[in-house]
C-alpha cells in the first residue's frame, strides 16, 4: 500500500480556453534589451469568430499588457478594453468589449506587452556565459509545454495552430534567430524607416538612432511559418557564432542550409552535432516519404536550459551537454548522447511539428515516436556498430518497466487537466514506455509495414492535430491488423490501464501453461489492481531438430492459455525482448535458459540475454523468486562476450549494492562478487584505447574499470596516479576520454581538499567540455571529506547553475557517506531548493532523488510527516512514486538479506576451491 498525502490536480474545465474565437495568424514583434534584461513587443492576432462574443479570452502570464484593442472586419470598428482582467491562477486574460463581434466574421486583436528577462529557463529568458573573465548574456525561448504565454499573449494550446510572422528588434552587434529564415534586416532610422502599423508606432518611436552601435537598433523580419502550435515557436538574440553545412533532399533534390549556433567560446565543440543533423535528415525523409518542409534547420546551444533539448520547428534548442563535445577527446558515451539527442529532436520535425498531438494527454505521440525513431531506428542506420536496438532494452524498456511497476504509475495516454499535471508527464512512461510499446507493435506487425503505416498517418494529418485512433488507423491500413484490439489496453486512458503484466510459465506434460497478472515491484497484485487483460504478443521461441523457430503470431489475450511445445528442448517467451512484460519461470528453467544463453547466440540472442538479466532481478525484488536465483544467473553468464550483457549485469549488481548500502557485510560481499566479475576484464583489456578496436571493446573496458574501481579493486590506484599527473602538469593526455569520469571521481573520493578544489575549478572553467563539467560535478559529490561535503552543499545554493542542481543531488546519492546528509540538506533548505527546482520542468525529480535511498521504516514516516503541510501539486506523482519505492525496497531488504548472505558465502567457498580468476573479452 502507499500513503496518499499528495495534492491532486484540480480537474478544472476552466484551464482550457473557450473556442468562441480561433487564432489563424500572429504578427509578433519583439524588442530585446539584453543590457537591461527586459523585452517588449506587440502581437497582432487574426481571429476567426466561431461564436458571437463580446469577450476575448487568451493566455498570458508574468507579462504587463497594454493597448489591447479588437478590430472587427464586419463591424468596421475598433474597440478598446482599458482594464484587462488577468487571472494568475489559470494564466489567462479576459478582454471585454461593448459590442459583440458576430459569428462567422473575422477580427484582429492587438496587444502590447513587456516582461523581464530572468534566468527562469522558461518563456523568453536570459542565459549567461563567461568570456575573457566577463559574464555576458543572451536570450532565448523555451515554451513547451505552457510557457509561450510568458513571452507574448497567445492561445497557448497545441490544438490552436496558426501561422507566425516574427519581427525582432535588437542591437546591431547581436544575432536574431527564429523558426524561419530572415527575409530582411536593416538598421532602424527614424527618418527613413516606415512604420505602417499604428499599433507599432509607440514601440518604434522609443528606439534611439545615434551612430554608436550600443545606441542603435536593427530590425530583423522572418518568413511566415506554416501552421504550428505556440509551444514550437522559438526565437533567440545574442552574440552568437555558427558553423554551417547542408543536406540534399532525396525526395526533391533541394539543398537546405543547416547551421548550429552557440557562444563563440564553445562553437568549436559543435561540429559533430551539425554533422549528425546532416546525416539523419535525408533518412527521415526517405522513411516517411515526406520532405522536411521548412527552408532551413538551425540548432541553438544554450548554457542554461531546461531538460535536454527542444524540437522548435526550424530552430532546435538545447543545453551544452546535449550538443557539444570535445572534438579531440570525445568519449563514446558523449558521442552517443549528442547523436541520439540531435536525432531525437530531428524526428520531432515530423512527430510533433508537422503533426501535433491534440492535447497533452497524447504527449506520447510526440515523445514515444521520437524515442523509437530518433534513438533506435535512425541511429541504428547511422551507427549499426552501436547495437542501439539492443541497448534500448537497458536504456529505455527496463527503465520504463521499473517506473511502471508501481501502483502510483499512470497510463501512457494520461488525463492532463492543468499545467502542474502536464509538467509531470514528461517522464519515462511518456518517453520510454511509449517507445517500448510502439517497438513491440513494430515487431509484431513487421517494421517495414509499421513504418508504412506511420507514413500514412503523417500524410493524412499534415499540419494538423491528432489523437491515438488516428495513428491506429494509419498502421491498420498498412498492415491489415486490428491495431486498436491489440494496443488499447497498453495505451488508452479510457480503459485507465496502468502497468504491465508478468507472465507466469508452468510446465506440464503437454507443454506450458501461461498466465498473465499485473506486475508490481511490491509483489503479487491484489484482485482490485489486477483486472486488466492485455493482448500480449508472446514471440514464442522453440527448438526443433536443432533449428530455432520464433512464432511471432501467437498472442495471449485471455487470463491464461496452454501452449503445446516440447519442454525437453530450449524454449523462451518474449524472444528478442520486444514485449513490454516480465516472464517468470521456475528456478530450474531460468538456470536452463541461462546455461544455454552462456553458449552464445546459437539459440538465445543478445537481446534475450539482456532481457534475462533484467527480468530475473526485477522478479527477485518483487518476491517472485529469490535474489540468489538472480545471482546464479549472473554467475552462469561469467564468460559472456557482449558488452551490453555485461552492462545489464553491472546495472543490476549496482542496484543490489545501492539497496543494501547500510548493511556493511552485504555490501562487502557484493563488492567482492563485483570484483571477481570485472577485475579480470580490466586485467585483460588494460586502460588504453585504440582507434582500431571495436566500440564494444571500448565500452566494456570503460564499464569494467568503473565497476572494479567502485567495488574497491586496485584499479583505483592507477586512476589516481594518472589524475595526480594531470593536476601537476595540467596535461590530461594520460587519461583516456572514456575513463575521465571514473578517474576524476575516484581521485576525489580517495583524495582530499586538493583534488576536490581541482574538480571544482574544472566545473567553473567556461572552456571545460560539457562531459568533463558533469564529471567534475560527480567528483565533487564523491568526496569523503566532511569539510568538502559541507562546502558542496553551500555551493549548490550559491554558485551552481540551476540546471545542474539535479546532477549535484544525483552525485550525492552515489556517495553513501552523503545520502542521509543530502536528504537532510534538502529538508533544511526546502524553500530555497524548491525555488530553484521550480524553474525547471526537469527539476521535478530533484525531490525524488534526494529521498529515494532512505530505506529504514522511520525514514518513511519522517518523509510522510515532512510533506504533510507542503504544496506538492507540482510533484505529487514523483512523491507518490518515491514513497512506494521506499516501501518496496524496505520489504526487499527484509525478505532477501539472509538469502544474499548465504548465496555469497557459498560462492566464496566455491571461488576458494576454483582455478585462477576468470577473464573475459568482448567480440
């Protein structure tokens, strides 16, 4: 059970705007004054009047409005409301006029506005960077999901698409960017610049025209956009530099310019992201058979940015760690991060931008598709050696199943009645689970037919808005499959389906009996929580005459079913691990599958082995089997060759160590097991990387060194020596880029004040690459020195960028010495930390991170008591999930401590009698 002390979102129909009028076009003029951190402007909005009305209702937040007027084409009159009614709670403005505008007519609303450029990372905000020792500023937008209203008055809902003609006014030594290309740009001169629109006269008449650049202003006009939602509008102003490339459309032969912008001091780190954009764009066009429709596609890299990146149509934006890397020392993981981020955002140019969800309930239509297309299908074409179809299991599928195994989960298609609820659904369910369910459907119907259906869906709804049934219709048309019958219980909010099944396999003389029940991390679901019957593609793998057969057509659409197979031969459900479910076998069958899997790919694929490791550990946490069974599986796989299997092993052993962190004997024994698994790999592969080696070899070395060092292996001595040389000489050439994070973290953990200060200086250096900067954060938080720990807590509140606070909290959670002090710091400074996190949609999980590893019974009660008098409406989902996780972890510890101790004791005895340590090498 969970204690429900959280604030529920108010299901208020008032949050949605009335549809008496509908916007069709915005003329938006914005003046940016970076020196004074303010902006002002005028927006003229063409309206179709759908119903006679004397009131106009639109969204506005944190803006000063002035000169609001409405002109009716039919009445030929202009009406003014001198005192607009602003409602801060629902972020909207109501204008009232004496004469109603008639239905079926057209009208134009004109509103002046002004606001402050703050560091809020939403709306139109400012970001900072240091150059030559001086702090400088630039401005950019972040509107998703509901922050366009913070930059200009608008109908801020995805359904209400319109065209946008943007004009920007700025100082001439700055660059203006928006969704579309610039069509004209000139210096403002009072005598020669004509202002034909009376509503703009006040704005332009205030512009100075002296000869000095500081006093001059330039006017940049941009092409009009196609119909688009407000959350995708974007613009920026600053002293940017850029790199340029292009791509040739495979559909039309047109060549489109591609640019990436950043501040001049880091532009040299942007080439790789630009190259990826040029590679993936033609692939998307060919897959969807739809040409990218805009004249250009820019990327703007920001030092302060909410979340990772944003798919603004024609002007992608994102943080430095999402798009920049050191071209001389880029590690594989940094390259993967930039690649998948850029590809993910380009996927949105179709999923979300050309075709947009009707409301935030259907966010998964954007993010689930961008996850599958942008991070798997397309990246797999560009970099087949990365095996992204397999890494998806650990990076997305397992992550989704972990979150979805809670009673406090939510459907993929989720009701969003207000802004607080909307902000919370940008989570693993909207991204990873949605991507996983779509991947399962693609596997079931065949990827080629699936993508054909997606193309049909996009073509039918170009520049429109969609709901789930529109997608199902497209895929059904391409495949002939009744897609809603299969998918509704996985997706639909109407069915209120939450979670996923565990399939229990019982062997008998006739074959296997399979039963589905909802899987919960806390154990078997109660009857009231176990009512859903999913349509489950079983992907049944069997072996006949030494030949592997996979039956992809068989489904389980009832509570239970018997399948006639020969159980004397290897078999397995969920072949390829495409299904969004766990499978529970007997201990004997698990061991048999593992023993066969240990032989390589002949029967069970790489995907099968990854899924096996994740399934058995998740099942043991829920009490369906013992942890000792999971450890046995890992031990059987000790000669595994593939990095991705070792990666899944590392993740799950780390979970055990993290859960039992306050049980010294258990941690010591588990670390001994980790050393036995990974130290031999380190010994075989060493610490040096080669350009000629495979990606698997590089990744396995990185993972093995990190695991061995974390487990206390002597590997940390070599790392510390290399870091000491770096500190002495300022030359990091002896530290491979792939090992930098492990090296700096290990050095600070086992070092003192000198190592700590070096890491802090690296974080503060504006020329440090994003990957190194984040490594420095993790290192600062790894210190065992109490004075350094205290200094870092102070640093979080005084000097850390708001976007990085979550990284600091996460760093403290990887340091057992600071887990409890981090939770106490969060509670002692709740108001200030919450204020910082409030700036960020992605910061909502900061509360969760600081508390999720407190596993004592009294911890749970203290947390419940702490939040009783707090407004938790912005993070009620995360808080419920945290409380549920604490109960599940506590139960796991109570149930399994003896089991783990006994298994490891027997393992040690076996190791003492065995031959020299095992070794492994990747393919």
